[in-house]
C-alpha cells in the first residue's frame, strides 16, 4: 500500500476513533456541566422556542446572546422538532457545594448541578435535545480534525504522515474531545480558523497565483468564521499575509486589489448583517460593550500582573481542565506536555541550523503562516485576560490549535535529522516519521483514554455499591429517621497533624424514600466543642442526592476532612455525622434499631490532632500562610480560649517577611459568630504600630500582639477569629497563595474560642 493510501486510511481511523471518543466524553459528562453549556443551550432553545436570536440582557436569563449564531442555528435545526417541556430560562437544581477544593483531583462535589433520572438513557425531552446539540459539535470537531489533516497534506504532499500526526494531536487532545462532546461555539471557531488556514495554504500552493475565486473563497470562509465566534476577526491578518505574499511573488498587485475587494464584499454579504444588528441593538458593531456591562470588565492598566499569573491556567485548560476547571489532570501531565511542546518548537530550528535550504524554501512560508496564526490567537487570549475575568481559558486558542498541532508535529520530526543512526536503521527519514506518527498518536490516544476513564468519568460517577452480605468495618445499625441506616464506617487514621486530612468511609443502606434532598454533615469538634473542621455535602459527595434514593440502595462514600493548619493543638477531636433539611434546618433523628435514641448526630470516634509538620515548630500553633508572596504568618496563639464577655482577647501573631521593601500593611482581626456574622472588627498595624511592615527585612520574624475587646452583651457560645492583611494605601486585602500558586482566599480563620456569660 502506498503512503498516500496509508495516510487516507489512517485519517479515516483517527476520525472514527475521535467520534467514538468524543461521544464517550459526552456520555460521561452530565448535562450542562461543561463550561457555560447551560447558557449555550439556552441560545439554541431561544431560537427553537421563540424563533429569534437572543438579545443581550433581554432574555430573562444568561444565554450567551453576544455570540454570533452559526453553531446555535445548526443545533436548533437538529433539535427543533423536540419538545423539551421546559422554558428557555429553566434552571437545573444547583449543588451549593460545587467546586469544593476545585484545584484537587478527585470526585468531591465536582458537579455544578444535581442530576436526576431525567438524564438517563434512552434520552427524551431536554436530555435528547442537549445530546443532539452535542452530536452536532462532535461532527464539527471531526471536520476540524479532517481539515488539520488536509492542511498538512497541502503543505507536505510528499510526507503524508506529517499530516496524520498533526491530525492525531488535535483529535486526541482531551480538552478538544471534551469540548466537542459539549454544547459550545469554541469547536466551530476551531473549524473556522482551520478552514481559513486551509484556504490560505492552498492559495500559497496555487501555481496561477491570485485568481478571483480566491477572493470569493476567502471572503465566504472569513465571513463564516466571524459568524462562528468574533475572536476570529484576528485571522484577517493571516489571510492578508497569504494574499500579499502571492501578489509579491507573482507581481500581481492589480489582482491583489481585486481579490481584497472580493474578500471584503463576500465577508460583508455573509456576516455584515450581524454587525449591523449589533449596531442597531447596542450602539456599536461588536456588542462587546454591552457584554462588559453584563459580565464585568478588567482595567488593562491594572490587570497585567493578573494576566501573567493566569497564563499557566491557559496552558493546562488547553489540554484538559474539565467542567469549569474544577476537574484537573495531574500536574505531571501538564508539565510533560509543556516540555514536549518546547522540544517540538525547538525542532523547528533544526533545518535552519543544518542549512537545509531546500526544505526552508519549500515550507518556510507555510510554517510562517501557521506561526502567525499561533501568535495572533495567543495575543487574542492575552488581550482577553487583560479585559475580562473570564479570560484564562485555553479553548479561546482553539482557532489556532490546528496550526499549533502542525507546527508541533513537524518540529518533533525534525529531530530525526540529527540522528543518522535512526535514519540508517529505518532507511530514510520518512520511515522514521512513520514511527514518530505512531508513537505520538499512541501517546495522545492513551492520554485521551486516561483523562476520560481516570478523571472525567469518576468525577461525576455515583458512589459505588456494596453487597448486602459484605463484611464491613466497625459494623453498626444506626438509623437516621426512616430513610437510611449507617451499616459501618472506617477511619483512615485516628491521629493526624494540623494541615493534614483524614478519610472517613461510610457504608449506607437506604430504607425509605425521602421527600426531598437532605444534606449530610460531618463535624470534627475539640474539647471546647468548637469546630475544628466540618463538611456539608449532598450524599455521594454531591453525586447521589437523597431525592434520587430508592429503597434498597446500598452505597459507600469516602468523605475527606481537611484539618486546617490553624487548628488549636494538641487536641482530642470527636467525629460526628448526621443529616439536615437545608431550608428549615432541622436534623434527622438517630436511633438504634431497637428504638434507643442517639440524638441528632451520631458520634463515631476521636482523632488526636498534633501540631503541623514542616513548619516553624518553635512557634505555638505553627503555620505557613503565605500572604501575596510577601509576608508569611508562621504561628499564632491566644491569651485564653475560654473568655468572659466584656473581657479582652489577646491574639499573638508571628509574621515572617519574605522580601524587603514591603508595602504598608495593616492587620484586620474580626470576631465571627457561628453563622459567620461579624461581631467585632479591629484594624491596626503590626505590633500596635511600633514596627511598620515598610521597615521589615527579608527573613525577619516579628511577634505581633493585638487586643480584641469583647462587649459585655456578647451572647455566650463559640466564635472564630478571622485574620486578613490589608494594604494601608489601597485598602485591599491580600490573597493567600498555596504552594502550587493558586489563590486560596483573602483571609484565614483561626481556631474557635468559647465565650462565657
């Protein structure tokens, strides 16, 4: 079989695998869990139900009305015959604990919505409409993969497997598979960018140079690209690069003018009505100003640092951060892909270093066009980071992703030129390229399968069952009202350090059909009965709400309790579990099977908590709380934990300067009651103003004492002390930064205190 035929069979196989995989991603991903999918779906339903395009701010709910309508019209045509039985603005029941510790890998409350049997197969109503709209995107995604291959075949007609390898990078990118199996306009934007690039590349190959038909083709494709997503406006530069290059090479400057006029004419014919509509509705042709009024905007003059900080997130979300980013892949995968990309980009320089003039002359302009695409859309993404809080999304780079894939695979194959022993073994560099294609395809296909079955599907899966006759740890029969029995439980450990976590595995059996959704709580309280830490969640870590239970269901779930560094240690803490009704707040009673009442929370056992490890043990209650990479809170202490109302609580803080020339900071202390209401606020400079932070030196430890007076009328009970670091000039509270660089919050809560009458 010739290389040409092998290439065609290979792309057919890649397309078939892509369709199957993206469908599997779609099935594993519950409805509306993908980024903005509910809003995109509302756009489609607005066309179906109201026979009109949505107008920003006038729909009655958020419906992505600022986007051009090409994808939504196609999806509406595919689903218009389905009666969903729901209004455009239908809001699925939300999970209030969604995105708990969003940066962590796992299955803990990764679902934004509570999903019901209405979504089960065979699909009907809304589920059928949504999955058909997703199917439209799957086909569009397959077209993107094919066009990527077609671009490669045009650039390298004598090396068909270069096109196959690049197509595999697009097809088996986990994020592209995920987005192709969801409702959005980013995949059709990728098709718009790829189609324009293919036309531009074929123009560069045209032996006759500029012909009038190129003006029509490029104008229509550019107009369709603009109707896919407005950020494709930038690709006009790539079009003009190709047209001008050909005109310069062929001396066709008169034809250059004619082709550009045709491009402008057909672009206006295809998409001009959309910009005219925006002008009439919003007073400017893009509708972006109205978008910022509804969604918020950043000041570019103040957001450069934030934009730079968010760039790593753009990279990771280009390859695989599912949902709204709360389902990440392991960092080692992102790091490996980064270094693979670096190696590939470095490989692009090898023909230059080896002075392979024939290769440079043959492919240089095509590679330049692909590189311009990548630079353009990186600039688009970065500009969006500067002006929008919704900017750090790798999917915004999708219009240039086929170009990036072509560059990456070509760069990888150039390294073969430095390895003559490989060439001798395989006979020629094309044979080595075949091997490279197989390796890259296998690697990315493996990554796509790993992302699907190792991270995406488990994140949304219901909790696993257990057999009725299974031998359980710590067997018991604690009945929670008439609905559910705890048959057993298991602690990962009965000792822990502050800053660590413990896992509690529960074995539940449903005995009655609840009337609605009850929330589960797990509390860890110390000797003063103040809260060390707690978890509130829908059962099944959000994936199995009680409204979906059926009598006889048996499931196990593992709840992780993160013990804060701020825990007051040493401590003997008690674990309790129970259920409560979220609206009225009452708890379900607990009793044994013989009717002995156990209260409204079941006590399971105790955990011994010791001071944290890997911190400054010389400090009481040692911490590593990093404020803005400038100051670290390394420890704290109270004058007392039981205090009478009317007395004053002394809070001792231990700070470490991380750099010189610090801003002027103030410490904000707040006393909070159990509901989080602020009862008292005190703001003073460290050490009562005697040692301003501007005078601190890097590495210096400062012992800082603050008085927090309690009014005599303060009701008895448990309270918490909240600490924040405020810039005295801007009045902004500084973010606390985790070890991996993500922002945690702009305040911390210390251990609880008990106020006596």
